[in-house]
């Protein structure tokens, strides 16, 4: 996370020398990274969401690494969820929001 923050600040500073380090990438350590990376975080979130399936209609998660989409959907479908991926792009940055529900109405 720290390397990504530094790279982002360096790239932002190419056109504007007034940007301060940390302004574009903030949060507590536990909010910024997970042991096992994004894939393990998503797997845990998928399994935990099944516990609350009767209380929550839709679950969502932002996925930054495209390679983590299919494995997460596979886990969710095994748990009985219906999934949809929404792609968003801003310039060269592409992000994905994975939305899922256990409600099959």
C-alpha cells in the first residue's frame, strides 16, 4: 500500500508540485491491506456475506485487480449468490464493483 501511495503521489506530482504526500491515499493500515491480499479479503467477505444473506439484499465490493473477479464470483456462486460486475473507468484507471445477492426473486 505504501509503494502504491508513493507511485501515485509521484505521478500526480509530475504536473503539480503542490500535492502533499498522503492526500490521495489515506486510511488506517487495517483498512488498506489484508494478509493474503485482495483475493483472500474478497473470499472472506463472500463467505461472511452468506451469514447475513437474510438481513442484506445486496452486497458490494470494489475490486482493483481484474484477476480477482472470476475466483470471487466462483466462490459466491457456490454459496448460492447471483453476481454482477460493473466496470468503471476514469482515464487509464479501470475499477470493478462486484455486486451480489442471495435473494433470487
